[in-house]
C-alpha cells in the first residue's frame, strides 16, 4: 500500500517570504514517480513537476524548487519570494513505475495563503 | 485543444436519484480516471480505464459505475445517489508509457450536492 502525508494543513505567509511545503511518502515499490500539483481558487489542478525515484537531483524552476531525498522518503517543495498568486492548495502524489494504469495516490493537500 | 472537459459543472440531486457525469478528452490518451475530492482528504480514485472498453475499480468504487465505450469519453454513473456522495468530481487522462510515467491532465471538476 502507498501513502502520501502532507502534515501541513494550512500555511500562511506574507508576500516575498520563502515557504516550504512538506511531503513524506511510503511505498514498497523500488521504483516510483512523485508529482506536485497546484489547485488555485478556481479549482482546476495544474501539474507542476514529476520526479523519478532514480533521479535524486534537486530541481529549480524559477521561484520553485524541489528537494527529493530518498533516504527520508521526502519530496519537499519550496517557493522563494512568494507572491499572492501562489495562494492555492498544493498536492503531492505518488505512483509506482510498474503499475499498469499509473494510478496516483494523493496527499491531503496543503492550503497556502500568501498575504499582501 | 480543449484538453479534458466535464459535464455538468454543477448538479444538485435528491437522495435516490441517478445521474451520469461525462468526461471527454481530445488528446488521444489511453488512460482515464475519475477522482473525488473531499475536504481534508485530497483526491481519491474511484474508477479508471486503461483503454477503450476497459474499466477497473480504484480506492473508493462503491456506489459508482463507469463505462468507456469510446476512447475519448469516460462516463461516471451514480445509480442511487446518497448524501455521502456529495463531493467534487474530477476526471483526468494521461498518455501511456512503458518506461516513463506521464502526468495526468485534469478536467475542471463537477460539484455535486446530494440532498
């Protein structure tokens, strides 16, 4: 069985602060993929990043960065210099590489509020 | 390219009524999924399909049925709606990949209330 835990239910920061969203996962699979999705107030889910368990390199995309640590089963997401438009619910998700249908197991999400 | 679309966007049902939610994708994806989103619980998989004519149960399939008669469409049915099925329903689709896992593309969601 797989499990994704996002212990931070809600986070509130002031604009321009840095913020890190935690994601811890459990899986028995040796190979797997991790994802982050953003759900803004409009409700749709937007894909942010995919990471293969083989690749432990950190990734940076503009103000976003991701820290994947297999040793601690964590895939944390940092927003640098946060902006009001970053306010959303962020979901971490996991799927085994060898699953026939690539079903995602989602965490419960972290509601990020960025105050002006 | 419309991506993934869902019909309807909102619906209110009375207990015991039935309805069908329609999902359509124009990306020629093989895989399609139905999720429900409830407060504090993230998204949970209801049913999924790996191709036209195939369906399978996900984590929370009870009370729902699905059909995939055409590759581009994935229908979710509620035969006898219950208040516990009040939720936001999301459809998603993705490409296949033997050595690579593609991201899922999500529809805008359907907000269903069962009274």
